[in-house]
């Protein structure tokens, strides 16, 4: 596979080719997913739950994100590799640019942050600094505490319009793609059709330009919680337990 770039991802939408994206948090998983031909990999702050044992993403620090981006980047993937800006790391324009540069220095080829027009100045500054930016609209996990849980977005007219306006604003600011999380499918479809840049859905129906999942959810490696919209394709947790039990029994 030749090296995937931001331009490659944008061209996939133009060709009508669905974009597969998954999370990766370390060297071996990044290498495996890259060998499987996944073009877009994200070191997501979801690592807080599925790797570090936090209750939500708000506990993840910049140092932890840098650590995991460095680990994933050591795989030197052909896939485009990005990293999440964690909770409260982009409150101001200066902190957004500084922390985006830290993730790039760790090996990220793009950064992602949650929010629309309320972070537009930060997005514009990140792009102006020469750093590729991916947006994230809909349900924003870094706001899960104030939201009181995870909720589908876009059902109300005001939410619907805000999503459309925020998506256009992010695209105009230079975002190369936008993740749509838990957006009601008709609205996700409308946003996808209204933009020249790709949308990457998670729990937002089949009509986005691509789909992203937490890899642990896809392969059944975190059996204690699986989102309702995910159908695990293998049960790695059960396979691991079975292999360990067989090994233990072989010891006599």
C-alpha cells in the first residue's frame, strides 16, 4: 500500500469510495490494522476507557496522548495516522496550536478536536500552522459529564441546523474531514451530501462517506461494554481466555 495522505482521503469521497477508519493505541495494533489495509487510523482519546481504565475521556492527558501516538507512529504505517486533542487541551488558540504541535512531534499526521463554531478560531490557527485538522460533531465524548450521558444528536430542528452550520464552518476553516458521532442518520446523510470533504460516521447510519469504530469494540477485546451500534466481528476476549486456560491445563 502506498502512503495514504489527507489528499488520498479526500479523493476517496470524490470517487465514492467508502473510507474505513479504526482506532489504534499502540505499535502492534497499528501494524496489524495497517497490514489489513485500513487507510485511516486514529489514536483516539477513547484509549482512556479501553486501555487506561478511566470512566470517560475527560481524564486523558496530553502526556498520555503523546505516549500512545509515539507508540503507534513507531509502526510507520502507510495509513494516515492522527491523534485526538484531549479534554481541555484546546481551550485557547495558543494552547490548541501548542498541543497540536506536540501531537505532530509525537508522530501524528493530523489532529482531531471536538466542536464546531465555538472552536473555529482554534481550528483556523491549527490549519494556519500547517497541521491537518479533522473535525468532530454530534455527540462529543469530552462533554459527556455535562450532557449526562450519550445522546443521539440532530432530532430537534435547532440541533439539526447547528450541525449543518458547524459542519460548513469547519469545512470552510480547512478541516479535511469531519467525524459525525451519534448523529441521526437523515441529518448525517444531509451533512455528507452538503460537503466536499468526507464525513466519517460512528453510530450515525450508513450514509456517511466512511465509518470509524473503536477497534476493541469491533474485535470484542473489551467485553465489559459494547456500544449498541457495534456488532463485534470476532470475540477476542473469549479467545484469549480460552488460550490461557488451555495453556494452564497443559502445565499439568
